[in-house]
């Protein structure tokens, strides 16, 4: 497996938890060797979006509550930018 350099600090990354995962121990960046397939029809046809949404509901609700609490505490202490990631 090829050693990758960190895209943040250029330090050599080490293998992570799986063969596609890598980590920089200098700046704690973590990445993957996975190829994007979000708009790949073969991949999306295999995904049951209803089951996926139901399976993630409680986690998303918990995370939303955590983020909401943090925003509430920080909103009067400067600028805040929250960028959600989802397709």
C-alpha cells in the first residue's frame, strides 16, 4: 500500500483502521482511499433510502440537538459558521 502525504501538513500518513483508511499523526487528519460514488447509478440503486433514513434518524436527532446547544451557547460570542454535509 502506498504511503500518502497529508493534504493538510504534508507529513507522511500511516495506515488506519482498514485498508482504505489513513491518518496523519502530526495534525490528526483522517482520510480514505475510497472513490466517490454518490451519483453512481449502480451504487444508488443498491441503497434503500427509506431504510437508510430510518436507521439514521435517532443519530441525526441526537447530533442536531448537540449542534443546536453549541450554537445557542456560542451565538453571542462572535461569528459562527456551520457547514452541513449531505447529498
